C-alpha cells in the first residue's frame, strides 16, 4: 500500500508537467508569431517609405546625382564609415570592460562590424545590437549586465547627437531656434541621469570582481561621450565630402544643425536598416536650406550604401583573418 501510495503520489507530481510544457510551447508560439508580425510590419513600412520617397522626386535625377559622384569621393565615404565603426568599437570596449567583460579589441571590433551590417540589412528591430549583447555574454557578463551595456551605449549615442545639434544651432541660429535645442539637450540629460544608475556601469555581483572601480565611472562616461561625438563628426565629414564633390552651397554649420535629424530618423526601428526614414528625413531637413529633394535623397542613399559596404568589408576581412589564424593554430 505504501509503495502504491508513493507511486500514486509520484504520478500526481508528474501530472502538472504536461500542462507546464504546453504553456511553455504556447508562449514560444506566441513569441514566434509576434516576431513574424513585427518583421512583416517593418517590411511593409519599408515598402511604404520607399514608395513615398520615390514619389517625392524624379528617380532619374537621383540616379544622375549618384552616378556623378567621383570614385575618390565614394572611397573616402567608405573609409570614413570604417573609422566610425572603429570608434564605436572602442566605445563598446570601454563600456563592456567597465561592466566586467573580459573582451579584447579584436573581438569587440568584430562584433561591432557584424552588428552594424546586421542593423543595416535585417528587417528586425536593432537585431545587430541585440546579437552583440547576446554574444558579449561569452566574455564573462550576465545577460542583465550585457543589456545594461547595450542600453548605455544607446543613451550615449543619443546624448552626443544632441551635443552636435547644439553646436550647429550656436553656429547657425537661423535654422533651429536655440531654445528648442537647449530644451532637447536638457531632456536628454534628464533621461541620462535617470538611466545612468540602472543601465550604466554598475556591474552585477558576478562581474564586480572584474569591473572597474566606481570612481572611474565619470571618466568612462566622458570618454564614451567623446568617442560618440567624434563618430558623429566623422558622419558630418562623410556628408561634407559629398557636398564638396557636388559643389553645393551648404556650410558645415548647416550640416551640424540638420544632419543629426537624419541620423536620428535612421535609428528609429520602423523600417529595414533605416532605409526610407533616412531619405525622407533628409528631404525634410535640407529643404530648410533649399537643397533639392533629389539631391537630398541621393546624399542619404549614398550615406547608407557606403555604410553597408564599409561594414561588409570589415566583417569579411575580420572573418578571413580569423579563419587564417585558426588554420595556423590548427
């Protein structure tokens, strides 16, 4: 009787397991459906934005503007994009190590090139950044700490964009009223202050032994900001090279005030890699200084295209290097 009772108790304990498994499967199915819906929505959004952008201009004129760009300027734009990705890699190293990650320069660079390429080509929300957060866990971070690294990295990027706009507004107050820029910067600073303790450089217990001392957090914040501002200034240099090539009447101050809006629009996850949102934002922003819509779209398209090429070349080069190293070690 005791054995039967024990056996019956065992069977009773096992009864909830199928229901639990069914619930897990149902959750997994729901997540898959939601993800598929999100991908479909972004693809549809991309198609609508592309159609809208195409309806704004004569595509033959856009093609003519792109073809008119010299190969030397095209090469300079690609090289400058590589510089931006390298600056982003260095910023990622600083933030990740501050959270306790044991990540080397080559690993961080490889992850940043690959995540940039993924963000530009995949129809998912910040897929490249999500993949980078997931992969950085291999270097000693918990998932929570890795997510903090990703969030903090994004916050730094947004604040530095505000700094660039502020500089442009000070140089060209006729384009953007200074009070709007100051208000925006204050709001961004408020978000940073609120998010910094949660998403900044506070390592978990598992990573505390390898993290930097809390007293250095201010230095890390400033270093990350400086690298981010430098990356945005290089973005301005990319567009400036296009402006010089096309002999357009646009000043550097005007670029500092207007182009950050294009970068911000491209980062909104409603399309594929910012395609469509970047071009429409360029038309809207640069119409304030009389730049033809076809020229603005050509400029935005070339900016995105050269970024894809730079990220692809960097990813391929590092992959070949890794394969060669593996062959030599093997």
